[in-house]
C-alpha cells in the first residue's frame, strides 16, 4: 500500500495539518492562534513588527547607518565563519559603522545554530550593557541566533535588541519571530516572541553574489516550502497572506531556473530575495505551532543528521504535497497554485494538487538538487526515529503510519 492511498479517511490526514514545534518553543508563546476559514470566509491577520525593508544592489552601504535606532546606538554583528573568512562582506559592514557604533563581531555560528556557540555569542553581547542593536548577516543560523540572543537579553534586562537582518540566503528566517537552535542533545528547539523578529531587513543583491549557487538554490526551496505549506495552514489568511504567497511561488518557479543559468544577474538575485520575503512574511504573527509536515520533517532530519534545511525541503516538499492532496480541504488550497506555475486547473482539486507536487519535484530536478538520505549517510533503521520526531512523539496510529510511509521513500 503506497503513501498516497494508505489513509482512506480524510479526517486522519487533516490531523497532519500542523505538526507541533518543540515543547520549549510552544510554551514560550504569548499569542493565541485564530483559524482562518473559507466557508464562511473569515480570519484574523496580525502583522509583524517589521519597520523597514530595503532591497536592491548596494542597499547595505546606502542604508545601514540610517537604520540604527539612534545616533548613540551600539551594534553587535552575528555571522558565520564562511562569510567572515571567505568573503569581504563582514568587513564591509564593520566599516560602514563608526568605531563607536561597532561593539563587536561574533563569527562562529555554525549550521543549525548549536547551543554552545549561541551561549558564547550571548555572553559576548551581554558584556556590554550599552549594546542596543544586533545585526545578523547570513542564512537562517546567524539570523535565528540573533533572535535567540535578543530573547536572552530580554530575559536578563527586560529589553529586546533592535534587530537588523542582512540575509545572504533565501531561507527567509528574517521574516519570522521564531528562533530555532540545536540543543546539546542534537534536537532543534527554540523560542518565540514578536519582538525578537527583525525590525529592519536589508536585501542586497551584492551580498547574494557571494553565496554559492547550490546553497542559494537549495535555500530557495526552503522558501518555496514556506509558501506552499502556508497555503494550507489553518491560520494563514485569505488576505494578505495567500495572494503574497502565490506571488512568491510564481517568482520562484520563474526565476530560479534563470538564476541557475546566470547566478551573477543582480536583478534575478533581487527577484529571488523578494520571493523569499513574500514566502514567509505573510505569516504575520498568526502561526502558533508548526507550518506544516514538510517543515516538521525538516526539523527531524536537519540538526539530528546534519542535513541543511534547504536540502530537507528538496527531499520532502513534493512528496508532502502529494500526500496532502488526499485531504479535500488541503487539496483545494494547493490546487490554487497550479496557474501560478504555468499550468491549467482541471477542476479536480486532488488531481491538481498532485500535479503541484510533481511540478515541485520536477523543479528540484531541473535545479540539480535531487538527492536522498543515502547521500547523508542516514540508515533506513532511522525511519522510526525520524517519524517520531516529525509527528511530535507519536509511535503508532494512522498519522504515524502515513508519515512513516513517506519517510521510507526518502532513500
């Protein structure tokens, strides 16, 4: 029995709609979710606390200093070793600040933000009580680390740090108020608060030029993952969320192949950055648990097995969409994607949603991102562990069984 017909009752599939975040993250929430409905059409959208979003080549040089909350502000930079050691980007940002404005730089944040490095960075920031701003530069790990540091500073002082994010990938961590990091046990956990999100985001195509093409493309699939799973998330709203999300999906499908053909085209880079923004920013403050099953599988595969989240999305998203197509409500939302990726709807939501999943898998193939768990030395004996992590601790039952069948196809 295949994963696509393993569950005949749509009620069970609907239980997979939102897989929970780790308990620690959930308990830190201060917000209540409101389910948006299609019949009747109703919901609530709560906007993030973002103040400014700049985009275009040279934006960092043009706007960074003016983004500081005051003339007396002191900023601390959080980044990873690759950007610090292999590019001139961090030096450029440091030089854009005056000596008084630049309080220091921590450049040892690793993949999935290990807690030991987060602790070290937090200590460095807390040594100077005059630091009021944190500048994150890089992908999801430095950006999430900056958010977590702000959360910790608030716990100690009562004040959050003003967060300026300069992304160099398309994972869109700058657009959320969630901060994920890896605990000492290797499991992803985190904290959440609207005030740890970025107050300013600067998308600079010249910074994107320094990102290796495979990393850029795979993190774009993470951005696509956000957008696709938000389409069926019960707290995503009909406006402004879904129109922006559909725009992001359309842009990714149109411009990622163009980027692959010409990774130095700054206009294409900017288009991709804006697609990343609109893939997750429309979430607003609504989401109080997981975005969807592909994300939950990403957390189960990512830090425990050392797999980048962009790659986990390449592995799981298309398969998850085809599974979700079995649920009529989810299929109805996923089928709406089809015209935005150059295909026509048939009127059969299930069939159309499956075509969306197949189109995603084809895009992954065209971008040369096809892979499997064998390439990351994950044994098939890990099916139970991965499934349990992805389903919030379930060890049996219809939800566990369907996810387990999906996991078995990742080799």
